[in-house]
C-alpha cells in the first residue's frame, strides 16, 4: 500500500509529502458492575498522508498542507482523487515556508514491557481485574467499566528520505463509581497507562469509590474566602501542564507567550522551585524526528522551547517534536499528610477543572472537597476554585508521594497559598 501511495503522489505531481502508517490491534472489555457485557477485538490499518503545496505571496515563499486518510481497500482512482483534493485544499491554508526536518532512517524500535508483548485480551483482563478488585466498599460501587488495550506499529516516510518505525502500546479506559445513599451520586473517571500498572489502577479506583461515598454525604457549607488549597492527582497534572504549554513554540512565535530560555518563569519565593522535563512517549515524532527527554525547567528557570517543526523553524531553533509526557522532578519537601496539616481546602472532584495557559487561571466548580480545620476533614460540595498560577506558583509546596500515568510522573499533590474560593454559604 505504501508503494501505491507513493506512485499516486507522483501521478498527482505532489513532490513534498509525508506518510504516517498505523497498524493497530486492540482488545476492549465493557463491564456492567462486575459482569462482562461486551468483548470486542479490532484490527485496523490506516495511512494519514500529508501533502504540502508551495506558493508565493507578496514575493515570499509560502506553503500549505492538508492531511487525508487512506485505507488499503481504496482503488487507485480513489487514492488519486483523495490526494488531488487534499493538494487543492492545501492552497487555501498558506503559511511562511519552512525547511522539513533532516531525513532520518532507522531500524524499527520495539517497545518493551508486558503490554507490548503479552496477548492483548490477557492484558485487558488483568487491568479490568485490577479495577474491580478495588470494589470492596458497602456504600459505593463500580457502576460500569471500560478497558481498552491497544498495540500499534507506526511508520513515518517522507519525500525528504525519512523512513522510521516503532511499536507502541497503551491501556486506557473509563469507569463510573456510584453511591446511592444518602444521595444518589455518580462520578466519572478516565485512566491511561503505558503498561499494565495494575497496582496504580486499583489504588485510583479505590480512592474514587471513597470520594463517591463522601460526595453523597457532603454538605454545602463552604464559605467564600481565601484558602490554602491542596491539589492532587489529575488536578495537579492539569495545573503543571501550564509550563509545557506556555513554553511551546506555537505559543511563543505568535507572542501569546513572552517566555525566553533563561527566564525565571516561576519567581519562587519560599516554596519549591519547579524542575520539569518533557519525556517522549514514542521514539519518533509524527515528522520522524528522533525524540529524547528534554530539560524544560531547572529551579524555576526556562531551559528550552519545544514544539512542532514549522513553529520551531520560524523561531530559528531546531525542531524537537511534540511531547506527550511531563516529568516533574521535584522530590517534594513535605509528606501529603503534612501538606494537609493546618487549615486548608482539598478539592478532589470538579465538574470541569481547567487550566488556561494564556492567563494562568486555573479552577472549576467543586463537586467534592475536604475542608480541613482543627484536624477534621469535612466533605463539602458546591462553590468553585479560582486561582492564578502566576501568583500561586511562587510558594507552592510539593508532596514527597508520587503519582504516575501515561502523561505524567511527579509529586502526587501540591499546596497553594491564598487561593480565592467562591463558597455556597453566607
């Protein structure tokens, strides 16, 4: 099929192109409570072809690009039609021309680990069993569970001569936990791991089952004011992603971000100075660039700018590829229990927790939080957190306990001082 596509590109007069081939096999399990409801096995083979069209505007070299998806069952005429349509469309999306990445040719890189080598149905069953093993509480239970294990072969070929390939594997899914008394409550959660991390999934589901039970009896007694706020798990990850987004070339080139390497972008004044690396989830980018771990921040100072090829070229820096995993290297200066000592608010479930990389604002509507005062943790609901990381980052303190997922490795929690909270009580 690859040769057919290359021949078709030649027939269509397209000289600059990139082919991203993906062969995927998956095993999917769907549970209603503890009963297996559906089992699904899938195999797919797809090609995403990006075509580039050069032009000139006001004496400047320009280029447009469009991607189209092709499958092996298509006829030559259908392939030609799809490529011609994409090439025509590329003429309406012109940007300054840029040099493609240097060509790379490598042998296939094979991912190691249980998920990459064991039968997918076996891996899916193991992770489902890990989630269900946490369902031991009387008052809350797993309402539904979906587990998807995927294994892929990926290849990148370009008109410049790049030809690289690699295998990948991921386990992801979602579940709903429920508590019916004294109020009927459902909490939805998603997960994703790069290998079969059964212990981590069991721990996370168990935590969410406890949260569901506490949400069912939570009180709307939260008063508006300024609180020390402890963020943990996926909520902390969302906040820390600010640093990766703000330092990306596609934010810096259009001046949405003013950050420059060497800048003190944290302004630490008493808390933990942030050190972050970006880790490659796969060995090659979609452009075929060899990926390696990148030191992003060291003690609050920006060490690097990163991003896709076009914006890096516009900034005059070497393209790094796009990263998918953030590593917060701070060892943490306090235990999680120490972080929660003293009056604070620990929100654990939001309706929609968000981080705005333009303004630095983070927050969301609280579904469940723990108001911690005088050594007591009272479940509360309602109200919202409305923080500004530009201010809050200066004295944040990380926990020594760690948290891991497909997208993050680092401290489990952090405490932020003086965060505005809108409450529900007078």
